[in-house]
């Protein structure tokens, strides 16, 4: 069997910093577990724009379609604020998601015991939290037509985006959510705004259809997304799997990140249809962005990116026991009180650097 292939796209800002720590974990597996990957590294986002004048080169796109999995750091930053919309760093990421057809974005929010009293919410509300947000990733208002900024014929301008969902787009992401729920606590809560949006009415009806026809054994509930946001901070442990659209999922997952203590903790997997080898098309990335406010200072928390690699081990490479080892090492390091600055708060003393956190995780792996 050839080694699994991995395309690494560190991107911008703290992307390359956190990715360097993932490379240590990958190397550790090569040395200690005889698990090797064929790794290719390339540019995305502002870094690709600087080199090629586009945020994703066609060759990189072609490579992403070929490999077993893509691992991405983060894109964007103030340096690129004035660029034309079509070449902004974020367009590179959106192109990868769209052309690979990665429709199911899994964003788990898990509260590690050692961080339960660091969350901005009360300890008892978040301790033991383990929820999974499934965000639709290739449609909705992010991609719907018509879109653009145009003259409004009254001397002003109009900015247009279109929320649009088809039956098949809703059904396939609903199936992903029900499948995940079956392996977890068997509950799905679907969130939309069926009270004000026709696309929300269709969303609710189609998720219900998939439930009734294919997954009647899974418990399904529906919630308006605004109420869902409130419930997510009021009583997050009521949820198991949440399934929602592209934009609501973006907002709800950033909010869920703070339940776990920091945006620097949250990994994600973006999955598409199975390829010829049976593996799903897949890209793994932290939920956080390029964090321009701390980029280049060695302050970034690499855990979200390292846990994203653990998700790749689980969902792309069929190595759940190795994913457990990585997650266990992260847990052990946190239990030892080792913290990057984002996990310490205002008065926090002696944070470790990005690279020290990576080294601590390698040390913890060493004993597993
Ligand atoms: P951000 O996630 O980059 O940062 C938000 C806050 O969280 C900042 O204070 C940052 O310092 C902190 N933070 C984020 N990740 C951290 C980490 N690993 N360790 C410690 N602290 C961390 O979001 P933003 O500031 O809204 O966006 C900055 C840029 O990133 C924008 O260009 C945006 O479009 C882009 N972005 C990219 C992605 C992605 O590549 N997937 C995701 C979100 C935002
Ligand atoms: C995310 C980000 C992206 C999104 C941006 C950078 C395109 O916020 O991955 O959550 O809005 O999906
Ligand atoms: Mn986001």
C-alpha cells in the first residue's frame, strides 16, 4: 500500500506557525509508529497571491483534488484588505471547498476537563461538553446567485447575496448529521429561520424527510437559529449534533469555540463524497483564522491545527487509534497546566510559545 498523501497549505498569518507544530506530530508518527505520509506543501491565500497573483494556483487546486487529504492553516490578513474581491485570500479557501465539493463541515466543540474553569461560561455549564456542529459548506448565501455590488438606478448602489438551497443539498448534509449522531448520542437538532426565510422552510421540511424516511431511530428536533444561539450559551450540553446552513454554521461554531475556552482549540473536517479509493474528499483546518493581531509573535495556540490533523487520522486515514493518541497527548499537556497565552486570560502568567506547546505535545506523545 502506498503512503497516504497529504497536501499541506499553511497559508497566512499564524497559519505557518501552527502548521510547523503539526509537522512535528507528523514526523513523530514516522519515527515512532512507522506511519508515513507523502506530504506536499504549497501556497494558499495571501501567500499564493504574493507569488502568483491569485489566492489559489490551478496546479494547487489540481493537487488538492488528487491527494487523500488537504490540511490548511489559515488565510487572510490586513495586508490584503484592499485587494479586489475576486483575488482576496478567502476566495482561495472558498474555491477549495466548492471545487472539492466539501459539503459537510464537521466542527466539534469539546471542553477538555483542564479548561472547564477557563471558559467564559460557568464551569458546570461547559464541563464534559461534547457537541458536533455540522455546517453545510458549499452552498447557501456564500455561493448563491445573483450576487454582487451594482447601481441601484437611484444614484446609489445595492449589495446582493442570495440564500439558496436545493433539496439534494439539504438532504446530503442532513444524512451526514444523522450518520454522525448514530455513532454519538443519537440526537440531531436542525437550525434555520423557517419563520422568516423560504429556504429555511425547505431546510426544515427536507431534514424532516430524511429523518422520517431514512433515520427514524435518531431523535430529531428543530430550532430557529437565533434561539439556537441563545440555547448554545444557556445550556450547551442539551445538544449532541447540530446541523445548519453555511452562514448560521459559521456564526454558531465561533460561539461554540468559546465554550471550549479559546478559538485556538477548535478543529474542523470538511468532507465530500467518497473518492474511488473509498475515502471521502477531505480538507482539515482549524476553525480560527490567521489572527493578524498575534501573527509572528510565537503566541498562537497550535492545538486546533494539531487536532485537525487528528481528525484527518480518524476520517481520512482510518487510524482512529492514532487520532486517540494525539487527542490524549493534548489532554495530558493541558492537564499539566501548560498553556499558550489564549488559555490564560488577562492576569495569566508564564504562557508557553507556539513551539513550546508543540514540543510539550510531542513529549506527551513520547509516552503513549
Ligand atoms: P481570527 O480567528 O483570525 O482571530 C480572532 C481572535 O482569536 C483574535 O484575537 C486572535 O488572536 C484569536 N485567535 C485565533 N486563533 C488563535 C490561536 N490559534 N491561538 C491564539 N489566539 C487565536 O479571526 P479574525 O480576526 O476575524 O480574522 C482574521 C483573518 O482571518 C481575516 O482575514 C479572516 O477572513 C481570516 N479567517 C480565516 C479563516 C480560515 O482560514 N479558515 C477563518 C476565520 C477567519
Ligand atoms: C471559517 C471562516 C471562513 C468562512 C472565511 C475565512 C471564508 O470564517 O472557516 O469559519 O466564512 O467560512
Ligand atoms: Mn468562521
